[in-house]
C-alpha cells in the first residue's frame, strides 16, 4: 500500500483522533483541554518557563500515539541510505519510544543517529512501495490503476513542494543504490549529509511529519532553534495542511508563529514549580487565536517590534506563498477580502495597546482609481500596480525568465515558447471580450455612481437629484480598449489590467511553456524568485514603495 493511499485511508476513518491534554496548575484545578486531528497548539514561553518539561508530559500521556521532536535533536545525518531491515526498524522504533518516555529525554538524546536513520528509511521506502505497486498494476494489465497510483505523491515530492514554498532552494531525490541526494539551484547532486544545519533540520522535521501514521500527536520542540522564522513559519504551516489527520503541539520562543497560523490556539507558559528534580506545576493560560498576548510576556519572549503584512486570499491561495518569498522577514497573514485587509490594518494601527506591532496590507489593484489607491496607502494598505496576484505570476517579464530556464533544460528555443504562449493566451481571451469589459467597467461605474451621492449642502436644498449613467458607454470604452490590445498582441497590457484568470489563458500559457498545469508553472515562478535576484527585484517593484516603507519602521 502506498504512503498516499494509507494517508487517504486514515482520513476516511469514522472519527479523527482526539487528545486530552492536562496542565497541572499551582493551588487550583488543572487546565484541561482537547486537541483533535487537524488542530494545532503553540506552547509559548520564555527560557526557563518549563516548556520542554510540559512537552515531555504531553508525550508521556499519549506515548502510544505520539511522535516527539526535541529541541536538542541531533542536527546532522550520518547516512543517506537505508541501513535497517524492516524488523530492525521496528525494533529501533520501540527503543525510541522507551527512551522518549524517560525523564532524561528532556535534555539528552542517546539515539540521535537512529532517529535520523529511521527518517531516511521512511522517505525511501514509500518510493519503493509506490514503484512496486505501479509495476504490479502494469503486470496485471490494470493500466487505470497504474495511472491512478502514479499520481499519488510520495513524501519526497511533497517535501520538495513544501521547501519551494518555505524559502529553501533545495530539491531532494533518490540516486542509484537508493541514496538520498540534494540539489541546490540546479547544482550537481550531493549527499544530504552535506546539507546545511538548517536544511538538514527542515528535512528531518518534514520527513517525521509526513511519514508518521495517521492519528498521531506530533510534538515539535523549539523548531526555530535551527531554522530562521522566514523558513520555519511557512514550513510548519504547509506541514499542518498536509497532515489534517494529526494534531500538532509546537513549543516555541517565537511569538509570531501563532500569528502566522491564525486558526491555532496558544498556551502561554509564564513559569513552573519544581518538586525535587522535576517540574510539578506550571503557570499557564490557554488563549484563543484572537486573544492578544500581554505586553510583559511579549517583551520577555520577543524583545523587539514586529511587522504584519495582511493580504487578500486564504492560506491555500496564490497570494501567501508569493508574498512570503518577496517579504521573507515579515509575518504574512491571509484575509478573505480587501475589506478584511483594510479592517485588520486599521484596527491594529488604532490599537495603542498593540504598539509593538506594525501593520501593513496588500490588495489587488482591480483597476482602482488613483485617488482610492492614495487613500488606501495613507492608511497603510498598498494596492498592486497590476490587476491581481495572477498578473505577477504571469507577467511577460516573469514568463520570459521561466521560459529561458525551461529552454536551458529542454533545449527548446525560449522565444518560440514565449511566442506560442502569447498567441494561445490571446486566442483564449478573445471569446471573453464582452464579459471582461463589463467586469473592468464595473468599478468605474460604481465610482461614478457614488460621486452623485448627496452631501449635506445638497440635502439642505431639498431638491431632487437626477442621476443618469450611460453604462453601455463605459462598457464600450473598455471593450474597444481591450480589443485594441488584442489586435496589437499586447499581452502585457492585458495581463496587467484585466482579470485573465477568468479565462483559459493561464492554462494555455502554462501548457505552451512546457508545464502540465498552472499549478506547476506557478511553482516554477516561486522557484525562480528563490534563485534569481533580478526577478525578485522586478516583482518587488510591482508593490510600489512598500519594501522601502517596511524598512523604515
């Protein structure tokens, strides 16, 4: 059974696993709460507050269904291939459960080599199982099953996708003799043993999370110890999304991690009490996602100001992974709509008790009037200089750079790829001229309508106000403008100023540039931004003065 099939089977169970967690409190009833599959909890506290001891307590309570990654975990890999038999692996896993249950596991790990070797086994074995399943299906002439199995993603492929979204420009693969190797920005392959400290830790965390059985309580202690927040934040967010069948508890000093995961709860740990050599009680409070963290605790943990960037979209939309790459040291928070972005920025800027947070926003341009763009910027909300986030991914400048990278691999001519993509996109847009014209004319018509709303002096006259708006004239003007751009083959203007995502143009561009889907093309764009500083600089220019304004604070 392939890894993905097993995971899907776990998700189809009658009920996700529920974990009851208890925090003993001094002089009063313990704090009891539940954590279900798909939920996450951040344990937040300063050094010496007892976070690691609390994580150990959680592990002991659920040791039969828990996986623990300690803060002092081994940060090197001594083997890049399978060294265990299946029986040896099971034996080592039993030994690790015994070690992790001991109280000394809070500060030492005598089984570091074995942990990393098990992670390597769990990465390579699903690839072998997948290949064998496909071969068996082909041998049985069940081609449809073989096709279905070939589409199932094994952990290594998912890790590479997550790394792309987490500011890690490395790609993992299996070489001959079942060895795991890495590539950086197209470099020759090298052993994963040679990865940097942070890259190795990211790989081991991802391997542990993606290969654990369904219904597991996953405990990750201080992931930021080995990884910068610009990496660990998107890494954790995407791992959470890939394992909705598991529950997560993350112990951290990084106060912004809960903000980067808005659906998570936070356990604020203020201190602990020892009985003999062990922690017996904790001073702790469980807060919901919308609850503010008090300033004293924030100063103990953070010690500095932080910036938030609110954007349109959801955690799964195109916006967040792109903006995380463009502004890697800023906490990017997705909001459903432009109004939600405006409200979030205004609320934080008006809240004097949150003076340590600096809020900014990004919204789509949507052909807004310049006075509206200026108004929004004055309140800290920046409109893109192009229509929407798709206008960035599919901007002709970005297309050209992606095409050149494709041509370097395939040997095709990049100019031919671009020309074919342009012609296919324009052909796909032509049947939608009227609808796109109506869509872009909508905001202009609304602005015109609002300009006629009576002010106090108009109302004082007590006279009727007659409003006549020539809607067809506005639409005709937009249609002629779009028609001219199409006739001139001016794809740049079309992509920058019209909602081309509502046509088949993006599919056509992706296909003609050699990608199986827009999703694959968009992943290549993000990889481009990781590798190409000039491309990243160009994309930043589409945000106006936002980068400079962020750096002022």
